[in-house]
C-alpha cells in the first residue's frame, strides 16, 4: 500500500498544449505520476493551443505520445481510461486577451466542483518570444495575485544574453512574486544530478576530502551523439555555449562545488548555488583564447552513416560562425576550491551520448611502494554518470594477486539499473511534482540566471566579435576540435571519456 503524500488539488494549464514538448515529455510525465499515485485526488490538465481539437481527439493525440515516449513504453495498466477524464483542451490564441476568461471560468468551475480553491499552474511550453506576451496577460488575471497557489513555469532559454535575461526577469517579477516563478531546467530533475547532494552531504567519506587539498581537478562532459534533429533555426541563434553551458552545465557545476547547506529549504540551496556562481573567476576578454574553445562540425560519417556539416543543415547560414562545440576552464575563487580547475565541454555529433562528472583526486605518495607498482598506478577518481547510463563509480588501487607488489585500479560501482525496483522517474516527473507541491529547490531563481549569464558573457562577446577562421574544425564521431585537448594538455591533463554500454 502506497503512502505517498500527494499535492493538493491542482489545475495544470499547458500553453503549447498541442506542441512537441507536451506530446513527448509533459503529459507522459503527468501520466506516470498518476500511475505511481502521486497526482492529487482532484486534478485537471488543460492543454491550450490554436490547433483545432475536440477533447476526444486531443486525448487520443496525447495517448499516442505516451505510447511512444513514456518510460513505460505503452504499458498503461488499464488506467488511461481514468486519467483521460482529467484531460481537456482549450482552443485559444495566447495573444487574444479576451480569450483568457476561459481559464478563469475553468478555475471557478473546478473550485465549485471540488469545494476548495486549487493550485493553478501555468506551464509555458511555447517559443521564448511568446513568453512575455502570455505572461503579461496571465499577470492581469485576479487569480495570479494569489502567491500561495498560483505558479508559472517558464522553459529555458532564460534570455539570449545578460541584458535580455534581466529584462525577462523584470517582466516576470513585475507581475508575479519570485516564489511563484518556476524557471525549469530539466537536467536538475535527473536522478543522478539530485544524487550529487546526497552523495556529498549524507556520507562522512566524501565531504572531508571535497576540496583543493585532495581534488586535482573536475571535469563535466555533456556530449551529444546526434546533430540538430531539425532544430537548425533555433540552434543557429543559440549555439552550444548558450544552449548547454549557461544553464545545464553551470547548474551541475554549482551542485558539485556548493558549500554544505544548513537545511534543504529551497532558498538555502539556491543561495549556496549563487555563491558558487559569484565566486567563479571572470574571464577577461583578452584571456578567452586561453580559457575557452569553440568548434563546429563539418561533413563526415557518424556510425557508418554519411552526415552533412553544420553549415549544410536546414535553417543554418552557409557561412555560420555558430559553435556546435564549446569547452571552457573555470576557477572558483573561494577557500574550498582556490586553484582547482573545472573543465567543461559539450557538443553535437560527438563520439557518444554521454553526460558525466569526474572528480579527479590528487595522487597518493608513491614512496612506500616498490618501483614495479608504478606502471599501473592510477589516482583515485569518482565518476557520476548522468546519461545515458545512471551510475556512480569510485576508482581505487588494489594489489594484484601474486608474489609481487603490483597494483591495479578497480572500480566500485552503484548502478540505478541494477539496484532493483522500478526505473527511476524521468526528470519532468520530478519537476512537475515539485511545481504542484510548490517546492522550488530544483528551479532557478532570478539572481541565479543572471549570475550564470555573467560567467559566460565575456566568452560570448569575444566570440561574437571575432569570427573563427578554422570552422568547421572537427569531424562527426570525434570528441571535438584538437584545441579542446590542448586546453587540458597545457595543465598536464586530458579529457576522460567513459565507456557507455548503450552509446
């Protein structure tokens, strides 16, 4: 018997209800929450869009998405019939201010039906340029003045640069209280990312050595094995640095580097993350070449298939300077991390899909061991794999069986897949449940967003002012441009590539 503490009655309005994000991610996540008995006793899901759908046709459309993209792969357990009764469709244009009465009418209807005022959640699963208009019209609704029960969820990107991020934050906070605004980054909902905090702060083994005295350097890789997948128009105006480093990677870096919180209250966690962002050493424009590398893939072969170069992709300028690969070295100037480099990289059409964090420890003294043990000596290493595999492994030295004192590195690994029970919930399941519960721990605050932009703006400004002369500079199925290897080689390090069993 389940004893889940479920959220209170909730209505989820999804702007972009007929779009791809809802079809692939949001409704499958809500349905999995329903199957796992996490949804409230009283709830309603209303898709909002301009496409003409009847309620029945809309439900069939969403069921198709669940069958294709849910982690349960179509195993509905007979519950779809119950779930679909909570789903409806509102055909309306988000630009039509007069149509917003449909939302307030539905809230009043459910309030009467349930006998209680529900949580009202507005999920803006729409193009970034539509967010200000929709948010402004929502902000004018009386129900949005209720800071305890009304919430707005905004997808990334949060601005195109520091100035636009500040402008968007000013618009949102001008109509909603900060505690009502949930800036969602799906990476933070991944089980292995959340486990960083448990690993660090629930184990006496790690925290005493989690500092510059014992850690040599940190690597964060977010590699993609695919290309643009039809997103050329978006990516051409974004690039790898904006699309991945400014949000996903810097947020992961914050979780690795933050100080121990005094509680797991949302603002306490977010305060610690902001402290890290503010402590990251600002790269000067004239130093960018020494601290950051960009790349763009050319035509080539990927796993036996011929693929076009970035400049030949649909929606891309044939002379584009947009980077499809970005790597950088950051330093965190505080007591814990002074002098420890944090290397980050991300890119399209790389050798394999692989997001992982590597904590490379300093070498132990060798003086006590005979010379023959030196050949296989390896420093301790902690690796947190986020996708596609979800596991945590620790490398340490052991004596090889035999008469000689020879050492071998071995791994001790915890894998989610092997740990038994159901598959871990997907990121959107965790995050949507948090929104209904009003828990903002895994969501970015306005100052977090702007601090992250401040970290990368010198790199962006330098790259935009200086066209690359060597694009394209890496082949599909590689690990990026040679300069990315040189970035670490100058410090005596090299990139660590994990072996994925399903890459």
